[in-house]
C-alpha cells in the first residue's frame, strides 16, 4: 500500500500483474478458425489462395513461481517435420474436441503428460495462421506449479520453463530475414541461453507480448 492509502500496482511480470492484464487484454473467447469474419495474423499471406488452413490449438502455460515462467517443449529430433524445434504443447483439432482449449489440453496431456486439472484458462490470442497450413488458437492458462510431466518420446525430447520477463521484454523480440522458396521472409527469433525460439512459437510469443505488455 502506498503512503496515500492506495493499493500499489503489482510489479511488472508478476503473476498478479499478468492476471490483471489477461482479464482485460486477452480475448475472452477463442477466435473461430471456421468463421470467414475472423481476421488472422501470422503467415497467412504466404498460403496458396485456394488453401484452407487446418484448425489447431496450443497451450501457452504460465507457471506462477517467484518469477513467473512459460512452459515450452522441444520437439523430438526424429520427427519428419519441425524436428527439434521449440514449441508450445498442442496440435491439430480432432473431431471429438469441443473447443480449442480442449484441443490444447488434450495435446498437452498426450505430449508431456500434463493433467488438464492443473491448467486454469486466462484467455486467448488472435488466430495465428502458419505458412504450413494451420490456423492456431493460442490458449493462455495458468499452470499450477505442482504439475508433473511424463514426456512422450514419440513427440517431444524435452519440456522446460523460460522466465516470462525475458519473453515479454520488447528488446528480446527479434525479426530476421530468412530464405524461403527462393525468396526472403520475415521470421521472429528469440535466442534464450543455448536454445533458439523462432518461427511460429516466437510469433505467438510476440502476439502475447502485443496483447499484454505493448503500450
């Protein structure tokens, strides 16, 4: 409490500050990939005009430790697509999934053994369309720090936490030009220690930053 009796604002990147921002700045309902009125972000301009993206969802899990952390995975090195890349738990929508959140929680349980009971939804990001043809809903949730994991070796090699403050600092959001199909395209890139968070994952993190912390 401040000397004048007013409550002091929570420090930046604290879990209390994140909860307050999420309540007013995240989407309260997930964007609908099947609704033609939904305005996407991401790499949708790189898709062929006749290509319809496939619905998918990822879990953007924030763990409320002394310094809040985001839960990330490293894809298995033997996978045929995006092998070894840093990602969020998630995947494509299955016919039995009633919502994007259900997709994200199911995939997180399958990939890393995260019990859905440990995740409390906070809101949603904008629909992110990738050049590989997926329309991804980012489901932001608070993940109980008591969670336990059981990694599926068929899908992931590692799961780890990265400080929220690092990922949400504007100076850590880089945009680079990389070759793609004989040309150049912009790619988000966030090096952290010996890991490289780039592509769609870094793009989703930038959307989280724009939603919660950009002024």
